[in-house]
């Protein structure tokens, strides 16, 4: 690694085409492949669009238009100083669906992208026709578990709680973003951690996190969650999220996820009035889209083809 990094490091060539799309007042980088109904993929922390490069090709081959984005603040997307609250990031998703010329889409989100998916489906149900969430509890389940399960979810969240420290982004990017690799190792299954794929993937994520401003923007979303807990804006977000989602939702979770514990995620179905399924993926950690891509692809395609 070493040396300066810029946004070109995420513009990897492949069967997809790279586009820049304006939505919700910002410019987003989108990698897109295939034709058909739109499936919009949202990565988590500390990833970027590449999280989906394998699965999106398979989804496109099955007759869909697969689009993986860099979230606000990540990769080659804009990095404004503000807008990392739950409302704005949910509106980014629905703005992108419209900007890509569609009236609605299936949203697939992993980790932090799954949390944004929950909010987008809750706030804008007409634009999200189906939701697939990986490694992400419903925001209210996560919030409750942080208070009710101090030895479990609160302890599991301690690395993320350190993100509240001012200027922690400099710690995150020190030594070629070594901490990014450490966190990914901590949250992954032992089975995947010892593979060449893990080494290659973490190297890409570490490089992308060193793009100027990306680390600050990535942490701002976590800082908003903590700041908003004591503010009116956060109270309003909680009240809105209490309204059950009317979007058919498939929730996939790694059996050995140490970032969001399975027991935290499991009660999320109470916030969905539409068809809902929960599936625990054996021997997978937090990055199950990387750790069990065959199972995850099969589940996504099954959900896409299940009559609503």
C-alpha cells in the first residue's frame, strides 16, 4: 500500500459500467450491470461498492438491472461535510432510484447499508418494493439492545462507540488504515478470515478508506446516531421508525456475527407488517455477502422471484 490514494482506486474495470448520478443534492458513483427490474445494492462500513461486485453480476445474469453505489461520503461519491443522518441517507437511496429512471426498486443493504435500507423502506414504501437486509438489525432493535444487553450488544458495539472520539478518523487511517483491517478481522468468521479472498478484500477496503475525507464521512454517520439520541431530530427519527414497514423484507444474518449479534437482529420482524422472513446463515460473520456469496445470491434471487 502506502502513497497517496484518490477516488480512481475504486473505479475498477469489469463487466459493469461506472456512472455518476445526481440525487438528493449530491453526486453518487454507481457501478451498473444488466437490464430489467432495478436492484440497488448498499454496502456497509468499512466497505464501498466493490462489496457487491460478485453478487451483482449473478443478479444481472438472472434478468435484473443491478446497481451498486458508493454511499454518501464513500468511494467516488461526493463527500459533503453534512448529511449523514438517517433521514438524508434514506432520501439518498430513494433519490437514486428516481435518478436511475425507475419508479421503484428492490433494495439490498449490508451492515450500515442495511440500516439505511430499513429507514428507506419505512419512510418511502412506494419506492422500495422489496427489501433484503444483511447483518443489520432494525434500528429500534439495535437501540433497545444497546440499553438492555450490556454484556452482549453494548460490548459488541464498543469498537464503534470509539468513533465518537473527535478526530478518530486519523486513528482509522493510520498505518495504511490498519484499524480497518483489524475491525474486519474481528467481525468476520474464522473460516473466511484465513482465506486469500479476505486478505485481498480488506486491502481494497483499507485503500478506499484512505481516499481524502472518506474516513471522516464514514464516522459522521455513527456520530449522528449518538448525537441524535439526546436531540429532537433523533426523537422524531425513532417515532417515524416505530411505524411498521409495509415492504416485504428478507433478513439474512451470519450465525457468528460479532458486530451485530444474531439475538439483537432477530426481533426485527415485529416492525414489518408485510411478508417477512428471517434466515440465519451458518458459519458466517458480519460480511456474509463476502463470506457466503452463493447462499446470499440464491436467497436474493428467491426473494426477487417470490410473488409479493
